[in-house]
C-alpha cells in the first residue's frame, strides 16, 4: 500500500505524517520495522531491500520517503517497480513538502494508485474552525472578535499560528482570550520587504511601496498582518526619533536608525495616526483591509 501526502500547507501535512507514524509505533512497538529515507539517503536499492526484508517480528513494514521528487533516478526506479509496490503488504508513505508538478509521471502514478491527501491552505471559516479546535486542545477559548483579529494578523501560516495559540493559551490560563490579549502578545515578524516599503515611502515613491505590499498579498499574507508589520516598524522609528533606546535585534536597530534620518518626528507621528485610523476603519467595517492598505500608502 502507498500513502502520498503533499500540498502547500506543510503544517497540517507534517501533523498527518506524525499521526500515521505515531499510530504505527503504538501497534509495532519494536520500532525495527520503521525506516526513513530522505534526500540524504535516498537510494532505491536500499529502500527496496528494506521493504522486501521479512520482519523477525512478523510486522508490516513502514517506509517513509521524503523529497522523492527531487531525485529523478529514484523516481524512475520507483515507477519500474510501481505496480508491485502498490500491491505490497507493507506500507510506503511518500511525504513531499515542496511544490509538486501534477504533470510529473510519478505524481500521476501516485494520484491513480495511492491513498493520497493534498493539504491546501485553509481559508475563511475553515481556517477559523481550525484555530478554535487548536485552542480547545490547549483548554482555551477565544472571543469571536479576537479570533478575527488573530486570523487577520497571521493569516494561514499555521506554523506561526500554532505558536501564537500556545502563547495566548498559556498567558490566559483557561480564561477567554480577548482582542487586547491578541494585540498585546501577537507581534508580526519584520521582513526585509517591509524595510524596503518604508524606504520607498521615505523617498515618496508610493508606486514601489504599493508594488511590494501587493506582492505580499499575492503570496497569501493577510492585510492586517502587513498593516501590523508597518505599524510595528513605525513605532520603532518613533522610538529612535524621540531619542529613546530601541531594544531589538541589532539588524533592526541599525536599519531603523538609518531610516529615521529620512523622516521628521512630525511626519512619523502623522503616519502613525493614519495607521491607527486605517486599523480602526477595518475593525469597524468601514473599509476593506486591502483598500485600507492602498489608501494608507497613497496618503503618506
């Protein structure tokens, strides 16, 4: 039997992989019939020997193959033995984190012959339901409005979302999580493109700044997350411009100090106020998040 796990949502696919291997280990406690192969040791003959060797414990073998689509030779050898491997009593689990080409011969074979599951990024209510379930695992509850803010900040990056959920659950200790808790604890990560966006704003090149913002939107970053990153960096700039010491990573301090020279304190305060107004307009439903971002950049 062959199982094939793939898709852009690597958090959920990784959790599924852990679930399958964890269940296998509970049943087959010796651990001697479980083998992993990845790009570091992806040799077809070694894999074949492993899957065909009889277990002294009479256990079904489980072979986990990772990064198969990065090795053309392995794919070709696998396809030659494909039908026999499908009918094997043992379990072959192919786990692919990278993007896969649906026209690839191996992909086509697996789509036809395996138990496959694609993990696409969660959106809308599906994403919110997933977040609620994760909070329940930590015996925590989140207010619906706070949930909207959290999802708006993090989007469908479940790796980061999982960390934020643990942080919030531990902080509230079984109390209901409110908007103020999310705003207090959830901090966006400053990305290089946000520094570039601020640089373009300093040069009054709004077109370039908008282009960078829309690149983020196109790759799936949430508008509220982008607004929070800009807000975070504006606060850093205000801290430096007012003469206070910025407590942050040396790179952030250096970059912020350079950027602060391009703005007056009055300009930064004006931009900060506009960010506050954009955030308020979004949360009160007066404007869509994307339109609020566009308007903010246009008015700076």
